[in-house]
C-alpha cells in the first residue's frame, strides 16, 4: 500500500478573525473552516454529475455526485447517491481540518454503513489530453475505520482516470492476511462532458464552488450560475451569504 500523501499546505489559509465580538469571531471562524474544507474538496469537483458504472460482481451502477452545504453548514461535503449501487447506495465525502485527512461514510445495498479515512496516494494533476484539453487525474485511497470489532477490513480507492472516467477499487483484508481485490467499478460520465479550465469559467462560474456552472439561479433580479443541485439548494437557502463571499473574492482578485 502506498504511503498516503498530505494535501499541499497551500490549499489551506490561516483563518482571519476580523470580528471583535464573540458572536462575530465565532461566525468568522465558521466561515474560515467552511472555506478550508471546500478548498480541500474542490480538486474533486470533477466527480460532480451523473455517471454510469459497471463491475464484475455488480449490476449497472448509476451514481450522482453533488455538493451538500446545508446538512452541516460548517462541514461541507460531496455526496453520492446511487439507488442501484451494490457497494455505495449513499456516501458522504468531506475533509477533516484537525488531522488533514479525507473522511468518507458509505452505506451499501445491504444497509451496512462503513466509515473510512484516507488521503491522496497519487496527487491531483491536470494533464493535456489528445485534444489538448486538461484532464484531471488522482488517486484518493481510504482504509476502513470499523465501527464495530470485525475480522475483516476494507480499503476503497477513488481513482480518477480523466475528466469523464473514474474507478472505485475495493480491496478486503481478512485477519492478518494481505489486502485482496474484491471488485473494480468502472464509471463513465453520463451526458455532457466535464469542462476543466486552466483559468476560470468566466460568466458560467458557480457562485459557490467556482466550478463550472450548469444551473441558473436568480435573486433580486440578477442571475447567477451554480454547478449542481446541492449548490442550488445552498444558494436558495441563504443567497446573501454567497453574494457576500462573491464580493470578497472580487476584492482580492
């Protein structure tokens, strides 16, 4: 097993607490934490959207990934839902600031919930493809943290092959044995190709994630773009919050 690499420190900036009151300081700290978690997850935004997957031991898998910024506003996550998935029916992927690790929680077709901790074993890279478009690759590897005592431990890896294809690699260790491959889910993007830009998305930048906007939302007569239904829900829940963040970004750019 490859040694897990620590995410580049440059992704995480010190939280600036400008408020003088306890409430203001707490609010600023919450916003700082949200920004740091989102910064760690943004390289994984290539997962957003609908996919089709197939595996040797599983029927057709049709997962969809979206942002979730409303379940726990201080701990944003990328969530996956796949009604027919064998290995993952529902999953929540986030980043833990205190120990700088990615955390994944999954529930499979049998209703078994697993908790995972991991990090990159192959760092995020954007490489020009045959058409000169940037293609994102990485490998994010997790090891199960069993919720109850068990004689087996699972390992799961998200291996991004390019913008429109990723693998879910599943391995299992029994007792003191070695990890053995159980299955690999080969997942292909459904529908529109993901556009990865080496600069920005211009007018179609998501107001929340700065990813590629695919859905238009409106507030006070103005239109904005969001990248997924999760960001749409977050914007509609508190548009002033995200407009304030947009204004702050414009100040620093």
